[in-house]
C-alpha cells in the first residue's frame, strides 16, 4: 500500500467562470482568473491510499462515505492521473511498482474541508485540487506538458484547476473543444508577488446552496442572453486588464474589475430563467458599505466579490486591514470572533461603534446603520470571519 496526504487551498475568482462549453469535458465558455488563498483557515486535507487489495475506489468526505462509483468527476480524476503514472523505484533503485501495474490498484480517499461545504466558498475547488495533487503524489505522475494535471482537476470541478497553483491564476478556456487539453490553469503571478493583498471573508451563511454551480450554469447557458454577451464581448478584455493590474500591483484597477465582474455574474444569474439568487440582503449590505467606504476613502480601497452563494470576499491592501475589519464588525457584529481573535485589539471594545465614528466615517455610512451600528434592513449577522491572503498551491504533508 502507498499513501500520501496533501492539503490544497481554495481560490476566489476575480473574473468568474460561469457556463460550460462542453459538459462532458467540463470546459468553460470563458476564461477566468482567481486569487489562491493561503491555507491557514480554508483548505481541503486529503489522504489518498492505493493498494492492489482494494477492490473498488472509495471516498470518505468529512468522515462519511459517499458513493462515488457513479461519479464521473471523481473517476475522471483517478483515470486521468493514472495515465500519467510512472514506475515507482525505491531509494536503492529497486522497482517497487512498474507503471503498467498501477491500473490494478484500487484507490481509497479520505478528505476533510476546514470550511462550509458547498456554501459558495469554492470547497469543491480545494477538494478536487487536493484529490488530484494526492493522486499525482502517490502515482508519481509526470505531466507531458505544463498544466496537464490542471486539465484533470478541471474535470473534477472547473474552478479546481486554478487551485493547483498559488498566487494569481488564470484558467485559459482553450481552443481544442474535442479534447479540452488546452483548457488549463496558468500561474500569472506567484504567491509572493503581492504580499500586501488581503482577503476578508464574511461567512453570511454556512448552509448548502440551493442551486449548485453546475445546475445554475446549465440553466444560465440555456436561457440568459446576457451570459452569451458576457462570454463573447466582455471577459477577454477584463482578463487582459486585471492580469496587468495584478502584475503592476494596481489595486484601483484590480478592485474595480473584481467588483464589476462579480456584479455582472450575479446579473446573469438574475437574467437566467427562472432566475437564480445567490446573494441575500446581508450580501447587498456589504456591497453598499464597500462603495460608501470607497467614496469616503476617495479611491477603490476595498473590492467585494461573491461566488455562487451569499458569502462576501473583500479584497483590500494591508494598510486598511484594521480599519476595514473594524468597519465591517460595526455592521456585522460577530461576538465569537471578537472574543476569540481580538482579545486586546481595539475592535474588542464595547465602544467599538464610537471608534468607527472616530475613523471619520461620513454621514452616508452612519445613516445606513441603526444605533447599534447594524446595517438597516439587513437579513442577519455573519457567522464567521476569516482574514487571509494569497498563498501557495497544494502542499504534500506526508507520504509513505
Ligand atoms: C461562481 O467550479 O464549482 O465560483 O465546474 O460545475 O464544478 P463545476 O463548477 P464550479 O463553479 C465555480 C463558479 C464560481 C466562479 C469561479 O470560481 O470562477
């Protein structure tokens, strides 16, 4: 038996993938680009064991066995990585497994997520990236061209291909619609390129979303004219501009495109028939607050984005991190978070609301809240807050 344990990060797209060109190959109708987050809080940890004595491939997700025998996605990852397997040789040079033998090995996988599954925080991205990275480690897989493993992760879940690299990562849609072999991830900048960049994540709901991405995309492709316009006319130019902005560490442009693209993605959801609503009132409050904050700063200092769920990710730079967190906590108090994380910081302060005013927040921001500093008309509190930044791709934790 051979095994490897790996962890893989999630990623949050700035230009979103929405819509499949080929459902069978899981190729997209447009390219996309995302920031890979660091692995402190949000990651999948996956152990892959392979043995000739395993009669069938099996998966345990967060401790519960899932029936994967009919999961084309899971099976595509296993067979894809097996195709790239190499002969296993001991340190003494003895052949342990010839590469032709791997096909007789069954695969057992146990995977844990450290964040809400299917709540629109790209848990499938981290999960399938960890699966492919773990399989690649066990089978000693060697790519025949750069990005080949990402084409396999893509077949598990589209966004997973981007989690195989750290930093700022593009998923090029590709031109070969028969094989999908050029629909792959490419690192634009590594995880050390923009150390000041931060992401503040407000978990608004940790419940499973009611419309899965796959199902939502299919309805959007079939019914939304706006989606077709977006893919043919908008995305390419946005990709060029945002990659340049990230490379030049130009937050103003990076942030503006990120917000515009999130808004357009959710507009295509509304244009879908019947419409899909991923954002809720809390999400909309976050949008208003971020725009009011940016007006107050006189520049784009914070940029929100929402995936297929109500949870907010707010990109910003380190120099406004405390201020932005304090501001968000005025609107979306999170007592557990305040108590546990900021024992001595100014945000754990009964007079925190006065502090926010002391930042000089203008009347517009204050008008949006009640006396306790909660945004008016808000649907509920946030469940959890994460503060993170860009990080590396999958990490091998152990192997035997
Ligand atoms: C809104 O990658 O979860 O997060 O390929 O069907 O598994 P499947 O979809 P998935 O979709 C992610 C959609 C998104 C945007 C993005 O991450 O680019």
